[in-house]
């Protein structure tokens, strides 16, 4: 990924598009721009020409409805499976540096870590007053049955919306809240779901339908928190598995470079009643590491304390991530820990919805276990 200063303007405009609203498109890499290499697909360059040629194949009435755009291309586009948190900081810096110059932004990025990129941008670009749309594709632009052109067209369309003021992920004709998404499909052109947040918009018969009532409310003015994220994350993921050895968890949490962890619990926030494991987690919290919990179930929220085995999380000071995705919880924690914030402030802000990343209800009502169905959580 290029640094902010390395990214160059190389692109043109959509033929016949009406001029006023101009979108900045940032090409960071991913399948959308990939080409065949000796060992398989590799990130390709010169995306500007390929993109304008592809858009030129659209029927004229669709082309003319798209906003004008300018493309900035990374000189070293990457496969996003190699993306690092610092890469997303560079994208956020680029958007912030040109925030006044464009009516919206599109980030073209690989799908493997697109939800992580969207989550990071959400926390860096708080209080957006215009759309930032991330997208990619399952098949490269220009190959048979590619979804790339449809995603580009939809992304440009949603990026020109004057009512959307948040980071959205556009894929398979749907607009999703970026920080609520997960890549669910390896090949299907739907690509992503936002299991705990309804879709924000969709393309129906070629027209963009916006669910404006679901958009984030106008947050006043930008409150960007441009944090230079590291290449190596100081946060770890700790998924539970049956029979896990607490000593392994201890090794990770004892490392000085590890400042926080996302504990991926069972169901509504349960963990094994294993004194050694609980001791390891409690010791880490006591040593000033911030531990947060999310569920391994993609749909629904934690309800920490519904079960005795989950109440332990409260007792040892692990914070509830409610219905956040692992991606959002991880990126939020890394974002907070990468600033010079006192620990109580990190904890307070983690629990506070900053930009739509968690539902304001601590438990989605339809998911809260009742006394009589407590065995189902
Ligand atoms: N490995 C690719 C990437 O994330 C996959 C994709 O874009 O769909 O860059």
C-alpha cells in the first residue's frame, strides 16, 4: 500500500457524466484490479484506463447518471490478505487531506480484509458529512461474469448521495454499514452481510434505493481521529475452542507488545468454567490489558451475565462488545489503544457507540434469553 504522499492521480472522468459532483476513487488493490500472473491472480496496475473503459460499456443513460470522478492509484496495489492496520491509516489520511475537494469517496480494496478496512475508517473518520464507500469484487474487472463493474457503478452512485454520512460497504447491489459487515461468502457475489444491522440501500432494477431512516443521524461536523496505526497490531484475537489450553492464552497476553484482546466467546457470552483460564484473563486485566468480548455467533448480541459462566466476564472486568463484529471490536480497540488515552477512557469509549458500530441496546430484545428458554442462548 502506498503512503498518502505516494498515491497519485492517474484517472479521468466518466464520459458524458454531468460535472458538478466529483468523487475521489482510491484504488488500493484487491481482486477487482487483479490480473493473471504466473502463480495465480496478482494485483494489477493502470486501473484508471481499465475502469473508464469498463464504465464506458454501460448504457448511456446509466453512465450519464454517475458522478464525475478522479482516481488515485497506489503505486503498489496489494492483495488485501497482506493489509496491515497502517495501510488503512494511510487511506484515512488521504481522505482527510482531500475531504473538502470531493462530494464523496470510493475505496477499491480486496474483499478479504474489506470489513476491517471499513471498520478502521469508521473510527478514524468520525462525524462524516459525506459518504465514504468501500468496495471490491469477487472476480477481476473485465473477466467473464465479473461482479466488478456492477460494484463500481453502485459504489459511485452511493458515493454521490448527499444524505449518506458514514462509511458504507457496497457489494452485490447492497449498501451496508461498513463497521457492521463481515465477509461471509468466499465466491458468491453477495460477498458480505451485516447480520446485526439492516441494509442501508440497494440497487433495484438499476435504481438506487436508499433507506434514509436507517442512516446515521447528521453528526454535526467531522471529528476525525487520524491515528497512525502500527504495522503490527497490539491487539490479539482469542477465539475459544473446546479444550483450549489456558497456558497458550497466557503466553500471548503476557507479551509486552500485547495491550488488548478480543475474546470470541460462545453464544451469548459464555466461556468455559476453567479456573486456570479465568485466572489468566483476570491477571491480564489486572495488568492493565484491555479485554473485550464478542460472540462467535454472527447474529445477535452478547448478554453477559445471563449464564453463570458468562457472569465471570463481568467479574473479571472483560468489557462487553454487545453485538459488534469481531472486526469492529478489534479495530475499535486498536484505534483506542493507539492513542495516548488513560485506560479508564479507553474502557469508557469502547463501551460507547462512536459511529454506529454497536446497537445502543445492550441486548437486542429478540435475542435476550428468557428464564424459561435460557438453555437456548
Ligand atoms: N485476496 C483478495 C484480496 O483481498 C480477495 C479479493 O479481493 O476478493 O485482495
